[in-house]
C-alpha cells in the first residue's frame, strides 16, 4: 500500500483523486495558538518506559489491565491507559471507561484520549457522563475531543454536550468542540457554530468555519461569506474552502475576488472551491490564475479547470504542460483528460514518461476516467509493460475503473499477480476484484502465502480487498483463513466481508513491530537539518510523545537513508512528503514501527509519519503546509519545522533531499 497521509479517508491516492481532493481540505495561512488537552509526555523511569514500549511494539495487552486498575503510581496508570489506546483493541473499552473515574486527573485524561483511539462508539455514554461532572479543564478537552473521535451522536446527547462546550469560557474546550463537531458532521451544531464564528478571537472563528465546512450544511453559507472578508488570513482561507464544501454557488464572485488575496493559501482554497462548485462559466474566472506566481495556486487552478470541464480552458492547459512545476504539469494533463477525453491522450502521453514516479502513476490511473479507444489502448499497454512499476500499477488501477473493457483487461492483469514488483501485484489484485474476475480466486488466495517482508503484508491486504469485492461463495471461503492473518488490516477486511462483528475476530499475535529494548532517544529533543535542492528546512524533533518514531527517523537519517530521495508527493496547501526510496509512494525500510499518537496539533509545519494503515510507519514522512485537525491523534508527530518553511512551500514532486543531518 502507498504510505500516505489520508485525504478525507482516501489512503491510496495515486493521482487525479489525490490532486483533486487534497487541496479541498487545506486550511490556512498562519498557525494559531493551541492548548493541548494535557502534557504529551508522561514522566517515568527508563525501565518502566521500556515495559510500555515493548507492549506497544508487540501489541500485547497482557499486564496492562492490572496496571491501569491497581498500580499505586498515577503516572504508571496513565501510561498504561495510553498504551491501551495505542494498541487500540475494542476489548479495552470497559477498562478505560472505569479509568475515567480514577482519582488522578492525569489518568482520566489518558483514559479519555485512549477511548478516542479505540473508537468504540459504545463508549459515548460513559464519556458524556464523565464530562457532565469533570472539573479538570485539560481532561474536559480530552473528553470533548473523544466525543468527536467516537463517531456516535448518542440520540442527540453528544450534540447537546458539544453545543454546551462551544459556549465554554475556556478557549481550548471551545476549540475541541469545534473539531469534534467537524468529525461528527452533526447538522444540529450549525447554529452553535454560527454563533462561534462571531467570536472576537480569530483562532475560534477559523475553527468554527472549518467545522461548518466539514458539516456541509447550506445554512452555514451566510456566516462563511461573512468570514471570507475577515481581516485574519487564516479565517479567510478556511472560509474560502468551506464555501465550496457547503455548495454555496451564490458566492462565486466573492471566491473570484479571493483569487487576488495577498495570501497564497487563500488563493489556493478559493480556486479549490470554484472547482468544487463545478460551474462551467467560472473557468473564465480561473484561467488568468494559471499564471499565478505561486506554484500551488497554479496547480490548484489547473485541477479546478478540469472539475468545471470547460473546453475554453484547453489552450491554457496545453500551455501549462510546459510549466516549470511538475505538479502543475500533471494537474494540467489530468484536467485535459477530463475535458477532452480521448482526444487529449496524444498530448498527455509524453508526461507519462517525463514526470516523477508518483505523478506518472497517478496520471496513468487518471486514464481510467476516460472513455475511448486511445485511452484504453494506452492503459492496456502501460499495464502490460515491465520496465516502470509506477506506470504499470497506475494503469492497472485505471483498468479497474473500466468494467466495459474487462474482457481485454483481465488477460493483462492476471499475469501481473506474479510480477516481481509488489506494487504491481497489489494494484493488479485489487483491479481483478473490482472487475469481478471470479476465476482469479485461486490466484488471489495464493497471495496469502506471501509472508517474507512488510511488502508481502501489503500484497495480502490487496488480495483480501480483491476477494472481498468479488462477493462470491468461493471468495468468501478463501477469506476465512485471513481471519487469522498476522496483519490486522487483513483480518479487518476479512471480518467485514464475512459480516462478522469486530469483537469476534481473533486477536492474532504477529511478528513484533520494530521496537527498541531501551527508551528511544535519550535526549528528548533533536534537530534535523534537511538540505534540499531548493534550500534548507530545519526540523525540531520532539521525542517526548513519539520516541520510537523519532528515533527511527533519526537513525535512518544518520545512516544516510534519505540522501538523494525525492519529495515524491506534494498536495497544494496540504503536505509535502518524502522518505520513499522508490519515488512512487510504495517504498519503505523493510520493517514497520508502531504508531505513537498524542494530543499535539497538526499546525503549519508539523512533521508526521505517513502510513498505509495503523502501525505501518517506516521511512515516509510529511510536512503539513496548513493546519490539519483531521490528522490529530491519527498520525504520529515527529516534530515541527522551525526554519525554512518557505523552502518547504516551494518543494515540488521530484525535488530531492541532499542529506539530513541530526544534531
């Protein structure tokens, strides 16, 4: 699986979907103050911390229950609760609910945070009950945040609790309530959020706008239009994007004006919203901004022109194929395919060989959205070739979108299940499932025998995905052994396909994840100096809450692992991503490390670990270009950019890291 930071739940974002959706969730220009629910580090002696690191690394809950219930030391009880959250088994819910009544606020905070990670909606009543009595302010923030993570409205009780928290005199609780509302997408909270959007504090206003956009209710349109005039660039940027999310087609003139905003992030989000509204005449508003000085704006404009599908944009997009920024080239090519269909293939085909690997694969996948003989023949040819895995994998995924061509596609895809490159195997397997090739069941089932490397974990995950899509008796029978697979992703796919309750799936102790026998990084703070082809980015690494992830990053950097590696993935005003030795998003160091979630916010310049599923981190990492509340508690944080953010903002796919020095 590709290691990505998700875009609205999309993990494998290999092209047009990634480029088109990602900017839609980008937020704003400046990081605002943020009070965390609690200190992210729990001070323990080194020997005690080793116990918890080992438990998390092996996903072993044995012994943690006793520590949470009865250890005399509050710090140990709190750390055990966090470990249960990191492991994330739903069976831990009753124990963590009981810990919400612990006498120590730190334990209650950690229990609330852990329940959010376990994400069992049955915990909502216990969280609501505790919130009604809680007096410790940071614990209240943790409880409110967890209500959003649980995904349960509890008959309106959750909505009422969040509405009350939006009126809290404490700003951190109001912030947490806004983000929880965004995650729940509860339309009953539109009115309370509307009131919050008039708060004198800009950091409250942009959070309210963010939540209103995520809920997507048209009743929020007047408040969002007003916020688009806000003096604060963060508020304007969030409001600009949210206007598109609520579908306010009456605000196109205002969005057009925002394309001239002094903040490039505001311009990106305004362009994204014009694309989301899909009003053809707005191509005339967008076209001049293909010449914007900032590449992220040009990139998003090219994406949005494809969304509105106006042939008037074709000459400008053809010219954009010569843009100096690789992302703009790929977006222009994908948009030409959307507008012109098969007629665009001759103009777009050269980019398949000239773009960096990640973009090549994405553009090959975008061919699947085109109906015509030229696109079909190009897909088949690229899926069959053996010299470029990025194109072969992308083309295989493209063929999955064309069921009318299955008779020609299946003979090309079946042999790729034996390919030497695992990314091609994964993409071919999932394509065969999408095309309902029931004759491939034996070959797909055979892929479950691959167990030598972490790449084989991805192959088995794709095989399970394909078998689940087939929905035949033979496919279901082939999935039953997957219930005992060592990879949790495979087990979960099989359980869903077989309609089994999550709690009925056996807990299978697999090979331990890469975990150290001693606490990682004796010094809590290190500095990573990332020298790139465009300049230097300095990152303050913070191992206080994610020691294994930070030590892993530092060890790879010291070994020269990142030297010469590309930034393979960039999404306008969202992230830049590197650490893949293949350059296509599928690569890693050959092992996986456990996720270490904590309460720290994803602000502008936050550095996180990319994943293809829980506990699949390795070498790929990303830098956020705007605040991203959706990522909080879902991706381990390594640190934050302290210098060179302007360099990060100029990075384009294909730009390389010269070296990373750890100090």
